């Protein structure tokens, strides 16, 4: 974390735990009618009025999930919220509340946490969610962020990973691979900075892919879009660990196989040009990059006419029987067994 040594810093010990929580959360406003009581008591009170509750948690650890030498704290706060909301939307549910817990070392002054919470507050406003609780504690290993997201849906609206059926179509939102390439650019510039701290990188041509890495957006619009189109997915998962991993998760849970067609993978032009620059295979990047936070889902073939003209959605393949396996059909029309080479959160 780069700090301005000429600016005075406020030590967290000056506020104490409850004073710190009050200070960081004073600007958060309640937006959801399901929030009966937010921050301020021993626990939050939520009322979903007979809907199904959806709950998900993510843990982000400095040095493993983010590098503060090039990740602004405000962006980190925003992204930490978004990656959790993506899991709620992947259930075809509405996200409504979050809790935020952090562990910080003594190198973080109050002003650093204000920047982090500014990003969290921005995400809360944009996605219309309430911050209803959390915890703060000290850390000897840097910054740790744990966010729990809460949402709800009617029972008949929920979509699981386990519902894909043979002959269903595989659909992805948006485009793939950009977040991974944004990370490659940032890592490259970090190494250049180490050699020459006076260097000023020109990153204009990489704006899209860097933004996809530092400030991704969750696809809040997709459950709403599908409902408007009168399409209910048969299965759904968010693309956080890489497309190949998510296809395999979905097929494993549904006891099916799949064919994914290389020529159908949606790639932004910046992804293609940056792959050429880094001498990377764009298909490999699209399959294994991760952190795109798009949605992968399956639909019945009879629903295809409802989605085929939508620019947000791309059919990339179809579901097969389990014995046919999970494969990538190349441009040369050869089927290659798909393996999960994306992000593994417990790999040493």
C-alpha cells in the first residue's frame, strides 16, 4: 500500500472497535424494506415474508486475492461486495443485505479504511443493498475482508447448479477473459515499476480489461432480463474461477456432459489484441482466466427464440448425456476433454 508520508494519519486505536464501526458505517442508508433493523444492536433483523433466503460468504486475503501495490482500496471495497452479490444473482435471486468483517494490521490508518468503506458504500448504493452488520479485529498478516451477502427469491424462482438436462443450451452473459488479462497488465507494470520507480505507464489501451479486474460488475440485470423474457434457466452458476471450472461444476452437479464450441466463446476485441501481445491463446484465457463474474446458465431449447437476439447473451454449447463427457469442440471440429485449470482457492 502506497502512502503519502506528508499527510497525517489517524491510528485505529484512537477510535476503538465500536467507534471505528460507527465512523465507517455512519453514511450507509437503509434501502430495503426487508431490513427491519440494521447496524446498532447485537444482530440485524430481516423479514423476507415467506420467501426463500439466499446466503453466501466470500473471504479475500491480502497477498492471495489482491495486491495493494496496484489495487486502490476504494476499488477493493467495491469489488469485495460485487463478488458476493454475483453468487446471489447466480441463484436467480435478489440481493438485499451484506455484512462486512475486516481484520487489519497496524500499518492501516483510519484514512485507508475510509477509502475501503467508500468503495463498499458505492457498491451498496449502486446495487441497492443494506449493510447490516460485521466485525473488526486486528491482523498480523495484512488486510483480510469477509463479506456475507443475503438475498431472497420465491421458491419457484430459485435456480440451482443441478438442474441441467440433456439437450439444454449452454449460455454465457457478456464476454470472457478480460479480467485475467487486466491482471497480467497490472502485474507487468508492477515489475516495471520495481526496476524504474519513475516510469509512468500508458494504460489507455487497456482500460476495459483493467476495469474488469479492478472494478468488476455483478450481473444484477440478468435475473430481471430473463424474467422479462419469460425464460427460467434450468441451472446457473457465476463465472468466478474460470469458464472451464464452472462448466465442470454445473455438469457434475447435474450428472450430465457438455459440448462447448470454441468458435462461440465471446471475446472482446481488447482481449484478442492483448492475447496477441502477451503471446497467449485467447481460447485458453477465456476458458481458464476467472474473475469475469459473468453468469453461465442452461435453458431449454424451446426458449432459444426468446434470447437469440439479445446482445447480453451468447449460446456457447449444449448439454449432452453424462457418458459423452465434458469437452471443447475446436474450430477444427475436434473434441478435447475439458479440464479445470482456473483459480483454485486452496492450492499451495
